[in-house]
């Protein structure tokens, strides 16, 4: 489990989650259940101006890549939330968002 990423909405509801490991093939997965595996992981994240939280759980110290990844994801999230049919706290189910997020993960992580 090199990377686990999620976006949490303003009401502390889960908007998007993804296991960004190399072997992951499904677009969204559940949170890691192995506590021993997550015990030695680091957490990196930030809160946007709209109080949405972007959180990444990682095992490797690669702060510049993680920071660049989060900025790319934030730009994608802004584009999604500008859609008048997407509410700020609705889960993100767009396959294009998922594909672009995974491309950013391959690029930066």
C-alpha cells in the first residue's frame, strides 16, 4: 500500500477515495483494513478554501511529489465543483476525474 488518497467534504463525508498502489485496478476501493500496514505510514494533506480536505496516506517520504500531486488533484476538484450539476458535497463518480487523478499519481508519485 504505497499510497491511499481520499477527499473529504465539508460535512466530513467521503467524496472520493482511491488506492493508488501499482497493483490497484479498480477505480475506488475501501480504506486499508490492515492496521499493522498503516501504522508506519505518513499522512499528508491540506484543506481547501471551501473546507474540503485532501488526504494522502503514504509510506515513502517524497514531499515534493506529493505536494505537486495534491495541487494537480485540487485543480481537478475545482473543475468538477464548477459543474452546476455537481453539488459540493456529492461523491465524485466521474470516470474522467478518476483517470486524470491516476495519471497525476503516475506522474508525481
